[in-house]
């Protein structure tokens, strides 16, 4: 014998609550390793060598794109950067704020970034796994 179905009013309440909560769970990306980021400022851009300048003309991320990068990025080691990501000759740099204070960042065009405490020596390396470019065997 199958269990009785809940009354229609209970099913409607269930779907109504699901409809209210769904926008908070579907499509809501976690803030990433740095937490919630605010006050993103772009203070400069550059290239490693002048011959790379033509390659970098279109690399102009907005503050919103910087936040999106860090939302997807993971912390990596220098060895992982070497083994799994190409070196981007173009960079954009600036500052951002998290609940832990002000940070300086440098984002490269092939999906890596360095972040350091503003005025400090501690630095962290981030990469967007979607831009991984392993040249090794899988």
C-alpha cells in the first residue's frame, strides 16, 4: 500500500517555499578564496616586453571582470603555475578590499594573478582552472 499524498495546500506551500529559496541557491556563485570583494580599482596595466604590446591591446578587464576572476580562481603553488598555466605577457593591476583589508593584485591575461597585502610582503598566487593549459600528458 502506498503512503497517502500530502494535501494539495501542503504541496502548494512546498513549491512556494522552493520558488522563494531557489534564486538564492541556483546560480549563486560562492565568493571564492578571498571572500566577498569590494572597491576594485584598476591602477595600471603593462606588458613584460615592448614586443608583446600588440598582443595586449585588447586585454582590458573591468572591475566586474576582476571580481569574476577571483570568484572562480583557486590558490595554486608556483610549481602548479609552471606546470598547468601559460605565462601571460599582459597584466592589469590594482587594489581591492575584502573583510581582511586592502590588497594589491596583478592579473595576467592567461588566467593567473598575484595578490599581496597592501604594504606587505606576503603574496598569494591564484589561477582560474577554466584557463588551465597543461602541456603535459593527462
